[in-house]
């Protein structure tokens, strides 16, 4: 069985990629993931806020880094709480490149154009094979219209893409008015691929303390469904690469993502729960399914169930919503 796939122009041994997470913080852990079958690995993100704080502090020698962004400092983690300083990040990237044979993808996280995007060039110089730009944002200002937010995002992507020669993928949120249109626009400004989707961590309210509680719950396969729908809708319209992130936990999940149009699947929660060794089992079960169903390579599978090719395209569309609601009887 030929499991190779091309993602962002990189030839990968199989479609299983370790998504952005703490796994790259220790080189030996990243190597375990590689040995278990990961075909590429994405580092945790370096954040716009973190880089801005450092650049401002360097600019005003007298200002301490921790106090350099007074309006945001009450909300953002203190500088020392970020796991990797920008310098440390670049050094870790170099270590990973020296120790691993699989591609290493650096992750930048921000959504407004600015000096922080210079770090793309530093990632490239440190040896990154590609950059994943995470456009995570939460617009709480009712005066900001969607068009304005998206224009900033496109400008950010454009400035990262034009500063490097390595490929840039963009990790998107599902909460755009027209996700397919925005994915195409991202490609038009030069991105080599998109990652569907960011996972939003929803805070809860503690009824005893009347406090808002941030929480990080790992995903389950249920979260894949939103991604499958949009992969199926978007994949026929993109020439570049598509990765899915969110809810990939089993060989079945991987195969569904490929059928809907993904070139790679990114996994984090399943690896945090079960450790690197689960990867070899996933590869084995995936190969078994593909062989049993008469496939020889992933090109035959990819997109076979996208919106243009699946037997019932309406199942992905509004028609299905109406049918489902109408099907219930009491
Ligand atoms: C502990 C942890 C740290 C993460 N850190 C990052 C990060 O730095 N940048 C990023 O883009 N995504 C980050 N993510 C999100 C993952 O890359 C991924 O998109 C998300 O967990 C959904 O995939 P999953 O269902 O396989 O967990 C993190 C996730 C976890 C659980």
C-alpha cells in the first residue's frame, strides 16, 4: 500500500501529522512520534502578542518586557509564562531539525499585520520546512465588521507569504460567514494550504465562585463532523493542500478525512491521551481498510466523497438540514 502524500509541496511518508502542541518541546518526544510513524510535526505556536512584547521591549531599552503592553497586560499571560521565548523557539526549531528526519513546521499565531510577521523569515533561517500561520481571533468589538477582520487576516497572510520561500499554510476558524470563499481568498494571497480548523476553547462559568473558568478539554471524534462537511465543500475549489485538525482519533476518522478531501490529518488529543505508540496501530488499521476496499494509493481515496463527487451532495447542504428536521415525529 502506498501511503505517501504531498502536503505543502513536501513529500510525506503517510498522512499522519502531529498538530501544533507541546510535543515538540522535548526533542526526544518528537523523535518517539517520528519513530512511531508521524510523517511531519508542527511546533506549538509563537504568538503575535509575545513577539510584539519582545520587540517593544527591545525598542524601549528602559521598559521591562513584562510591562511592555500595559493595555493588555492584565489579560495576557506574563511574558515568563510562555513556554518558549522567541529566541528559545528558534533554538528548539534548530534542534528539532538536527534530530529529526521528518519535516518540522513552525507555527506563528496572530491575525493583525505587523512587525511580528518578521519571525516567518527567522523560522525559515532556523530550518523550518514550512510555516503554519494560525489566524485565531475572537472579535468582541461589535463595531468591527467581518469584512474588516478578514481584510486584516488576508494582509497578514500576504506579508508572511511574501517574506519567505518556504510554503505557508493557514489554520482557519470555521466561524466565517462564507468559509469556502475565505479559504479560496487565502490561497489567492499565496498560501500553499489551509488547515481546517482551529479548536476554540470555551470557558465555563463556575456557579460557586461566580468566576469564568478557562478550560482545555481534549477533543473526541464528534468534532470531526464539522470538518468533514467543510473539507467536502472546500476541497474541490482549492489547488493547494488541505489538512484537517480536530477530532481525528481513529483509523476510520483518518479515512473519512481523506475521502472528504484532506491531504493530511493533524492529531493532538489522541496522542496526548494514548501516547506516540498509537500512531503505528492507526497506520496498520488504515492500511487494512484501504487494502480490503481495493485501494492502492491515497490519490484514489482523496476527495472521493467531496461535494462534487459524492453520490448525494445534498447530504452536505441545507437540503439535508431541512430533511433531518422534518424526519422527526413525536
Ligand atoms: C495542549 C495543547 C496545546 C496546543 N497548542 C497549540 C498551539 O500552540 N498552536 C496551535 O495552532 N494549536 C494548538 N493546539 C491545538 C491543536 O493543534 C489542534 O488544533 C486541536 O487540539 C484539535 O486537534 P485534536 O482534536 O487532535 O486535539 C493545542 C492543543 C492542545 C491540546
